[in-house]
């Protein structure tokens, strides 16, 4: 069995991954808060952990891996959207959830084993708060229940920050009822017109950090292998998850490996609505194929800052054109299903080195193009598809790739033009044949003639 190495935020170094139970490898990754369209960063992180999920399934077996990625459907951002629009909260969260799932399918992100919604785990959250109150790690104040950071001597160990740094580097809610400004909310009161649940502390709702602790412990146990998310979540979200979970369950380490994807930048600048460089996934996917965006994400190591540019996305599209063109040439060659090559598996096992794995795909495409016999072509094609599959790439039919997303073009009209051109060529009316070719090219359609007939592609 190949050894997997991951950069562990907890220890600040790359470590060999040793699961608690190799027959039940468990991973939890923070999902989105469903109040609006998912942005580019909401796509980058799931793609990175999708590759890790595929690798874990490859190494340990699909049935031996449990992957949980949550949905936060109770949060102040959702309340603010409700106040702005006047729409029912349930309508907002359902529509946004469906948008997110559609985006993930387009990016070929595998569905996790569980995609829990926070609102389905309120009782588990209440039980954790009770535990923290009983063991002296939490206190009640003015209808709130807060975690006492002073009760945990090693608070800050995940982010590696001092208390002074934590207070200076985060938007800490100032409240007179807090014993320490860094104390964070476990449970807060809700007004009659706000989402809420009955609890021992009155009608209210959970704090953001509490939600993930409850869902992960319920579905994966108090201790599990990998906790992931974007690097922007290290503090305060993941730090506070660690604190409340370790203190609620005596002796728990919570997660053994903390894996974080790097910050997303736009043309070298942090993405921000205030800077006008904020893009949602659907805005990008209206103009470019989703597979090109997935490929672009994978060209940078997952925990490094990722710089999004239109030029980079265009290059990713061109790369996939090359890959799919090689597959199109052997579309009639039957390829057996084979295992991914050891070198691609080993590249990904080395802290998800996707740039190296992609370089191997380029080599395999070149080998496929050079293959002479049907047997060679079948072998090269099979290996390319297997290795690309581990990266979640090349899942489409080559002809469909070049024709674009269904609905982009009127295929019947294009085929009619091709038939008209064939008649013109038969009648030696080459001027008309060229005119039809040029008209289609202006529409973004390129024709390719071969002894077996004429096919078309999207430019």
C-alpha cells in the first residue's frame, strides 16, 4: 500500500498519514453557508478535497472511506439575506443549496457519503453545550452561552497564535457580558421572527463553530482522521471547533490531520466584493467549461495561494482541447478499465502534488498521439483515462466536449449546413462550400473533413 503524506496545519509540517482505522478512514470538510451563489473559492476547496477523497478511495478502498461535507443553513448571513430580500429563510437556503449542488456536479466533484445540514443536528449541539457547561468550559450570560477560552490553557494551538494576535487578527464581537473578549458564542437567543429552537437556555440558535463539532462527532465519532477547509477558516472557526470538541469530550484530539487549501486571488489580489473582483462560479461557468476551471485549480498545489486569471482559464481550455483531441482520434478504439499508474498515485500521495500528476497526463497524451497500432492506442487510452479519472478529469465524451454544453448550439441546424456544404462540394461549387465553412467558423464552429465524413467542433 502506498504511503500518503499531507501537510498538517496542526504540526506545521508534511507528515505520513496514518489513519485511526484503515478500514474506516474518516474525513470532514467544511461546506458552504447557503445564502447566495457560491464564489470561486467555494469551488477551489471542494475540488482539492475531491482529489484527496479519490486518492483515499484508491488506496484504502471506496468502502473504507467516509467523507462528510456539511451545509450551514442557520447563520446570521442567511438572516441578513432574509432581511434584505424579504424572502422566507427556507426558500433562500433551498435555492442556494440546489445552486451549490449543481455547481459541484458541473465541476465533477463526487458526492460525499454525507452532506448534513446544520438544522438537522440541533439536539446534538445542545448536548455539547450541556457538556461544556457541566465541565466548566462554558458559562451563561444574558441569554447566551459562551465558551471560556481561559478554561483551555492550550487555546490557540491550531493556528499557532498568541491571545494578543488572535484578538488583533479577527473580528471579535465586543460584548460586556463576555469574561474574555475572545470568548465565543455557543448558543445565542433568537427573536420571535428569527430561526430558533427551544433549549435549556431559552429559545435560540447555535453559534457557527458549534455546528461543525456536532455534525462531525455524530457522523464520524469524537476522534477522526482529517478535517479540511479553506485556510481562511483556520482562525477563528477551526480553532474554536478544536477548543469546544476537545473540551466537551475528555481525552479527544478531535482531528489528527488538519488540511487547508490556499487562499484564492484574482490577478494577484485577494478576491473581494469591495474591490470589484468578486466572481461567482456560475458567472465563470457561463463563459468557460467547468472542466477547464477544475483543471486550472489543479495546476497549483492545493495549499499554496491560487491566482485566478482569464488567461490561465483559457490555457486550461486549450490543454483540454489537446487532451480530448487525442481521445477523439481513437474514439473507435475500445479501452479496458485499468488501475491508475503508480507514478500518478505516488504524485498525489505526496501531499496531493497535482502539478506533477498533470505533467504525467501530458506525457500520456503525447504517447497516445504517437501510438501506431490499435493495441498500442487501446493501452495508452486506457491508462490516460484511468490517471485522469483520479484527478476527476476527462470524464466527457470527446465529441461532446468540442460541441460544448448541450443547448449551446442548434446541432440540427449545423448538421443541415454540413449537408448543404457536402452537396455544394459534390456539385464542385467550392465557393459556396467555403462560404458555409466560414459562416460556421464565425459562429464558433470549426469543420474537420476526413475520408469518413465531416465532423464539427466548438472553437
